[in-house]
C-alpha cells in the first residue's frame, strides 16, 4: 500500500467465509457520497440473514442510512477497526503519504479484506495482513505500543500494524496464534495453534489491569457467564498481559459476528439502549427465553463489578453457517468505573447508581423467574474478590480501589 498505487475503491464485493467455502453476499457501491448495497440473488436463496433487524434481505437496491455509522449499515461497520486498530491504520496511511481523511469507508473495508473479525470478507483487498515473518517479544511490543500512544509513531509500526491493524476496541492488542498445549506462539493457525487476542496497557490503565481483568474472568466463570478460555501471559521481564482465545475463529472455521451496536444501529457513544433491548434481541435471535437470562446475568455482573464500559459494542452475537444465532461469549469484562457512576447501557431505564432494584425491574419485564437467585449468585462470586486479588498478587492500592467500589455496588 503506497500513495503511488493507492486508488480509492468504488465497489466492494462482500462474501461470507465460514472457513470451508466463500458465499457471495452482495456488493457495496458508493455514488455521490452515498453508499448503496444489493444482495446477490443466489445469496437470497440461502436464507442466511446477516443482520435480521436493520438490514433485511431484499432484491431491491438498498440506500444505506447516513446515521449512525456515516453511511454504512451496522453489519459492515462492525468490520471497521476502531480505537487501536484505526490508530495503526491511520499512522500507516500517513507513513505512505496518504491522508486518512481522504480514504472512504469502502477503502477501509478494502483494507480489512479477509482479515477482519467474524466471517465477512471484502474484495478487492487493498492490503494484506497475514502476520509477522518472525516470532516476537511481548516486552518489545509493550514498549512500542506506548511509543505509538505517546508519540503517534514508532519504528515498530509495520509489525504492530500486521499484528493489530484489524483489531477493534480502544486498548492496544495483537491478534496471534497460540498453543495452550505447547505454551508457544506460532505464525499460523494449525491443529495446535489457535487464534488468540493478547492485550496491552493503555496509557491510563492501572498497573495491574491485566491481572484485574483475569480476576474478573474467573469471577464471571464462577457465576456461570460463558467466556472463552483466557489466561495471563508473562514476559521475560515479568510483565503480565491478559489474553483470550478468539470466539469467532476455531482453527480453520469462522463464525459471523455482529455486535449489539451494529445489530440495533446504536450509536454506542451516545447510546439510548437498555439491557432490555439486548434481551429482546437475544430472545428473537435464539428463539429461546433462556437467552434473556444470559443477558440479564451479564447485566448483573457489569453492575456489581463496576464495569461501566458496558456499551453495545462490547456485547455481541454469533451466527454459524446454518444461520443459527447464539449470544456470543462475554468479552471485555473488567473493572471500569465511570464519573458519576453511569452505566453505558441503562438498566430498567436507569443509568446512574444502578443496583438490585433496577435489575429486578428489568427482570420483571421479561418474566425471569429466578432473577433474585441470579443476582445473589453474581454477588457471591464478587465476594471472592479479595481472595483472587491476593492469589494474583494485585498490588494493595489497586486491590483496595476495586474492593471498595464492589462493596459499594453490592449494597445497592
């Protein structure tokens, strides 16, 4: 990718690749700063709804709405890297003499190509991100991510771009292949090496943010919330990093991922969604009221764990190659307080100082029979914080900070 050969994309072919074969979904075209989409006629026969609520299947040409994703439907906006991934891409563009403001959303999808999250693939590929040509050092990556965050550039930019340019979310991270059996990183996904995500600290993170996130993972598992396998990685210098197995990849298989944000066309930065909206969506997608309980338990976890960064991009759904939808394993669960104690999603129509009362109000709307039992289970799991923080050697200052916040929430 360079300024001399970069040409803006006017048309994108969208396909679904579940790992065994590619199915053409349709085409995106930009005309006069407006994006249009048309489903492939053969795809319409497949009955695979990639976005059932806001992007219905039709033979007509669809004029994509300007809001809330600047002209892209939510299902494709989910593929656009944000936060750390966007920072890396924009720095790479600038390095090649290309202004990030001059490239379109279709250009950004072309940059994603076949390497985005989920099963959606975009052609033509403007750039290839296949991974580094050699193994890497966690300490070096940690140092170089801070260089990028502080100075906006680094001599390691190319490697960071290959490792994390298609990532989503605000915090620095790398997309790697890891063998739990061998406790080694590898270059390609094989029978032993599976796709993982390893996170690195942002500038304002707590010193032991990785250990705190791992403790929250253990608490979530303890109270019955589904999460993919996660672990702490330690560098040669003793630094600690949180890693988790990707749930949209299973060796050579891929699953279609759709965030609640994209599914419901929610502007997550100014969200008007309640957990009730997520519960309703889960029930409709899975056709099972038990799906509501999964979302309810997640809501209780985020409330009592002071995870107030619980916005709609941090909740998602997965579809397999038969069109079956399931609530995705939980992710990005960690201590994340907010000024004024505002949740990102409301609970029972309330955002601030949410507690048991609001959770029970939410449960009553969906007739969740064992709501109080679920709440008690979550509270009981969080009561183990001190034991976990001691076992993980989280420093006293940060352990106490989390402890006091949780104690306050458990009384509400």
